[in-house]
C-alpha cells in the first residue's frame, strides 16, 4: 500500500548538489574539495517534487480524502562513513569565493578528514541523499492519520578529496 501511496504523489528522487570544484592544479580529478574545507550540500529546492509542501485531495462519491505532504529532512551519506542530516534543503554554492573557509548559511555541509589516494582520479567519495516526507491525511468521515516515507537519490555525485599543502612563507621584512 505504501508504494501505491508514494506513486500517487509523483515525487521525484532528490538531485544532490555539492559545493565542489574542478581544482586548477588538478583538473583531471574532476569535482574536488580539500581536506577540512566545508563542502556545502543541498537538494534542488526549486523542484517542489524534490523538496516542499503539497496538498492533495481525491473524491469518490460522497467520500473525500485530503492530505498534506511535506519534506522534513534530508540525510546525506558522504561516502566516508559519515552521515549529515539537514532540516532544510540546504544552500547552493554559486561561487568559488573563499571555498576553504566559507560556511554554508544553512549549516548543511561536510568536512572530509581523509583524502583520496594521491593522483588516482578513481578514488572518490560518492554522496547520496535520502529525503524524508511526512504525510498527514484526513477523510470526510472523520478518519485521519500520518506516516513518513523516504525517497533516495539516484544520480549521485562523486568527489575527489585533495590535501592542501602549506608552504613556509618568509616573514615580512
């Protein structure tokens, strides 16, 4: 029954967004980040079938069912043994400004503390997301209830994690 209910809602699997970049000195590694840098995470909030609130109703004869469907959280598996749970869709990172220190305004981010194998573009961390939806329903004959269900992402980005080397800098004269 739950599968039929979910199918009726026509919700979309979440599209995972990550604040990773193609590093100038390592373009062959694809999307990447650095150890300890805040990697912003988000799902597409502009597709209301991935994140949002919906109300629906259906009637048969004198009987009507109404439901409110609302996304409540998104949980990311970051591929390094960690999970991150966010109560909102997160914020898309739209620029490269200060990517090593800039925190996500929503707090939806992850810091990798382990690097990928040096010079191996195939040693990557795959990030997936699961959005939890809550459904509250009622009928014209006084019945009501609620349930939750989850939808998993299907197109998951992978990230190369590099180490930023610190070089000694001569003190100013």
